[in-house]
């Protein structure tokens, strides 16, 4: 685990449990691939190396290209626990989390036997964003989580809007200071998730939540952040939910 990115305790526990959770995922006997894009030697390495011993050198090409020029939903299921662990600890730099989570949706991960465990892990990641380490980019993780599970966007935004922790306030403050709307390049701007996020930013629910948080906060630094957030939100044109 990378010392530069130690996850929060619950997320760390779930990451450690991924191999056991996916123990029943069948190891592929072969991986189909475009021979011009992925040499057979790289595929042979993936097939013969124990999953938990695979590192960035072995997985980067596969994780970046899977479901495009290499692999199938079946072998992605097998490799997902290792790829996710390396991505979320910062050891695997490519692919970005957002497109990889989109591949999970394409692979219909919610139909996998491991779906309850994987869903719990994704929930823990969002909790980490709102309560834990400072390196998480809230918009990037939100984009990734809604790419993996588009139906989760409303509850993710509702959890953020509670502004239940100083970290949740700080994440919103950081996001709005950088600009008034979504900026992540991986958003599908035609998607319901993107429209929901934009409407949330410009609607009354978040503005009211910020006012409520201001009333129950005593820490001067957080009061200043909330006041700034409220001022920025107040300048955004209203957009109703769709």
C-alpha cells in the first residue's frame, strides 16, 4: 500500500478484503485481445501470475484498454479487485478511476455475485471523500462513482449536502472556488448524472443546506468557508432538477 495514499480505516479494511470477496471469480483461461495493441507475452503474464502479485507493470495496459481492444466482462470481473486496490492506493496511475469505473458499468458489475461487497467499497470511498484524507478530488470521485453506478448520484449528492463534517464543507469550498460548475473531463455531459449534479449545484436544496450548516457551526474557518460557498451558490442561475 502506498504511504502517499493510505485510505481511511473502513475503506482500507474493505480493500484488504477484496481478494477473499472475489475468491469465487473464475481465473480466465485466455484473454482475447487485438494483437496489434496487446502482445501475447503481456497476456501470458496476466494469466500465469497470481492475481494478488500483479502490479502496475502488468496491469496498466490491460486496465486501460479492457472492453475496448482487450478482455471481456468475465476476465474484468477476475482482475477488478486487484486493479481497484492499486488504483485507490495510488500505486496504479493509469487508467484514471473515472473511465475504469465506467468499464465496471459496461461489464454489468451489479449482476456479479460480488456486487454487495463492491457496492459497500464504493460507498466507503465516498465516505472517505467527505470525512478523510485531503488528496481526494470530490468531483473526480463523484464522476467515477456515478460512472460505475449512475443510479447512485442522488444519494451521493444528498450525503454531501448534509455537510456533516468539516471535510465535506472543505470539499465543497474547494470545488466552488475553482469554478462554478463541473469541470472533470470524464463527465458524459449528456448523462442524467451530470444533469443531476449541475441541477444540485444550482438548486435550492444545497443553498438551504449551506445555510443550515452555517447555523450549527462555530469554527471561524468553517464559517468563512460556508459564507463563501453561500455567496458563490447565490450567483448561479437556478436550474431545476430533471
